[in-house]
C-alpha cells in the first residue's frame, strides 16, 4: 500500500485509540470509516487552502503588478485591501451565469468543471511534507502529468462550446500550446527521475537534501539547464504571460473565456491560479529540494512536519512571485515564435539534457558536482542512486 | 469497501460513456463521452492493481488522443456541418425481402436463446477469486520486463511512433504549388 | 462480488458499442472513436485475465503496447481525415469510394 496521510496518522497512539473507541461504540470495525473520514477531512482542508491560495494569488498579482508599475493597487477592502479577493468571490457568486443562445450548453457547462477537476486532481500527489501528502503514489509524477492534461481539454472545449470566434481561436491556441509544451516539461522532469530512481514524489525528494548543494538543480550542469526548461515549459502550460496567447487581451477579446461569466468564469480563473501553484510546487519538489529542511530539523513529529510544510511553501511562493514578476515584465510572444521556441529550442535542449544526465550518472556514479569538487564534503549526500 | 465503490463507479462511467458514444448525434459530444468511458476504464485498471497502465491510459488518451479527435472535428467543419452526415442509418433504404427478415428474426431468437440459457449461466458461475495477489511496485517490474523480455516490441514501438509522427506530419500538410 | 466475469461483461459492452459505432456512423472521426473503444475493450481483457488467471505482469505490458498503437493510429488516421477533408470537403465515409470504380 502506498504511503498516504492516513498511514502517517496511523502511526500515532491517539489514532489507534480513536479507532478502538469508535469500534466499541458502533459495534463494527471502524477502520474503513476512519480512513474515509480522514481522507475526506484532508481533501477538504487541501481544497480550501488551495482555493485560498488561488484567491490570494489574484490579490498578490494585483499588488505586485501595482508595485512594479508604481501604483497603489487594491487598498480599500480590509487592511491593505487584503480581502479584496473575498469581495470578488462574492461578486462572482451573485452574478448571473449567462449561457449564450448559440452555445453548446452541455459542453459549455462541462468545460470549467473539467478544468477544475484536472487541477484539483493533481493536488493529490503534490508533496506538502513527508507526512501531509494526500497520497504518495508509486507513479506520482506520471499521474500528475496525466490528470493535469484534463485542463487543456477543458480550456479547448470551453473555447469550442462558446461558439464565438475569439473563444474558438483562444481554445485552439491553448490546445496546441499545452500539447506541445508537455514534451520538454516531461523530458526535463525525466532527468530528475533518472537521478532519484523513482516516480513517487517522496523518492524524488528524499534523494535531495535541505541545503542547496544537495538539490537536483545543482547536481550537474544538465539538470541546471533542465530546471529552466522545466520552468519555462510549465509557464507555457499554465497559459501565463509571456505565453498567455490563449487569452491575449489585445488580439482575442479575452480568449477562451470570453463568453463566460459568473461562477463559471471564476472556476477558470481559480484553476489557472491553482495550477500556477502546482507547477511551482512540482518544480520545487523536483529541482529545489522539496520539503527538506536544513540541519535535519524536519522529522516525523508534528513539529517537524510543520517545518517541512514551511520549507515547501516558502520555496513555492518564491517561485509564485517569480511567475507574477514575469507576467508584468515580459511582452507576449507571437504564435509562430511560441511554436519555434518549443519545437526548435526547448525540446532539443531537453533531450540533450536527458542524455547528458544519463552519461553523468554513468560516468561519475551518480555523484553530484559538489561532491566531485569537495571530496571531503560529508554534508553533500545528493543523488542517492 | 473502497475497491467495490471504485469498481462500481468506474464500471458505470465506462459503460455509460460507451452507450453515450453510440446514442449521441453530436460528434463533439461523442468525443466527450469517449473521454468519460476511457476514464472509467482507467479506474477499472486501478481496481485490478495496474496503476501504471491506468496512468498511461490517462496520459495518452486524455492528454493526446481525445484532444486530437476534438481538433480533427473542428478542422473538418465542426459538429453540425451539413457536409458530414451524422447517422448514415437514416438515409439507408430498406434492404432485403420477407424471406431475409424471417431468416434474420429466427436467427436472432436462436442467438438470444444461446446467449441467455447457455452462455450466461457459465459466465456468472462462481469462480475462485485470487485477491491475495497484490502488485506492489508494478512500475519497477514493468520497467524490468520492458527492457528484458519485451525489448524487441519496445524498440519496434519506438520506431512505430517515429513513423507515425513523420507520416502524420507529411500527410496532413497541404501541398504547396 | 467482483469476479473476472464482471470485467468481461464490461469489456463486452465496450466492444459492442465500438462495433455499433463503426457500423452505424458515417462520419470518419466517429469510426475512429469506435476503434478506440474496441482497443480499450481488448486491453481491459488483458489486465483482467492477468489478475485472475495468469498472475504475471505480461498482461500489464500488452495494454501499454495497445495504447501505443492506438495513439499512432489516431495520429495517422486523423491526419488522413484532415487531408481527405481538404480534397473532398467532406468527412462522410461514402465519399471515399473512388478506389471502388
């Protein structure tokens, strides 16, 4: 059985005594009930926290863009405008959900749901800490790639079902972009899998250390390039600027969600912001040491778990900031430039990195660059192959 | 308990999706129903302990094949194009004579008799369930099998994929004059 | 109780649905959808038999190859459909009868 959040809690005494008490109360084996309850609770918490992250993401985007452009940004609702996103959410709920007369009603209502399901499904395997991971599947990374491709289909169907030329063009661009950029992303992630020797996120992270010299990004020159390929490709997969061609305001009115309003639009926006978090989290887990805490502070106890949680979230939020920074700094690419960047530059570089990592593993027996330079460095234990 | 629930839900998904593909008249909806059916089949793989196959099913079908299908529908005139007749059966004239209909009816009765009274009891006979076998860590074993026992098929499939890639690119490109 | 036969019944339904789609529809894309259903039914059978009867992992390898073939078939098939549409401006299967004459 895979490690899950339930197996983490099952190690504690109070869990066992709770199960025993429940069994005596109800008169049947309460173990499955407890498992169900715990999974339900954990999923509920994760979904709500992620909705909060998505909501705060919109706030952070406005504040950071205002900062970069020397404006004030939202500052009316709450202290520093902090609960602006709640006001937006209430507004979204109150708005009328309009379905255009000529739209395909079935697909029109299905598309935002598909988007949200894809993103929330990928949260199953995102490693928040060694214990607080909803399910540490053996095929974690592979599962994440599979389930998150529902987002592309949702965007595409949303663009098609609106029956409007802007939405249609946006949807087609989104589908082409997401399918194309999946290739460099997956290939550069594969080099990390090669180093760690496993697809599960726990295996990938345990092979790294808390300090930067044990991270996979500094393991060898190839993974160093690979991180940037991964990050650029991930940006393109989330349709963020400078790759926000599917929703280019200046060309297509608002891209694939031109015809959407109310809660359905909110689903699209929420899915986008959570997906940015997921991409940043996966980049952290693969290349930047994940939840590892320096000095071995993160242990199996509750306190250690929260330290690991802090390490993971701080790194991820730094990458989140970088993503927003990109959006307000770089101009948008042209469509043909986008495809050229993917097929002529990123994909060959990613393949070269994969082969190079393989040769590095073969040549130096899995030792990292730091270990080769400072042979006495006992702290560096990266690349546990 | 969870296994049974997962089985029921995915069986329902796959069967309803397949029926939807048959029944619906809109080709775009048919693609979505196919997606539903494929996700159901992935769930069935999970109940059988084949997690790697389930993930492959998700990656290839959801991320690749269904999007390709939808793309092709869009590039060829959309769901309600007049040129693409949806159900050819409406146009087909009545074929055959009284004799063929009688023969068809008799053979249908015979076939349903055989299916209901001879095959179904055998199918639903109790059979030993081997639930003790658990495929833990299928990924590593599949990897080892792919590069040892099935290495020829593995290599040939890579050539097949390359051929499909080049072939699709060459075929779909419009000729330039 | 979940037995081998429950999986076989499901895969039969998938297979029959695929056959019906392939026969009844005249749209070439719909016929490709039917082929996908049929391939899935066969792959499901492989995994079910390997769990209940054979008990080795060869039944997990075969679906992988089936999925690969299905992906290649979909890519090339849809390329042919798009090319056909460019030439005849239709994706009705009855328009593809030039080789008969």
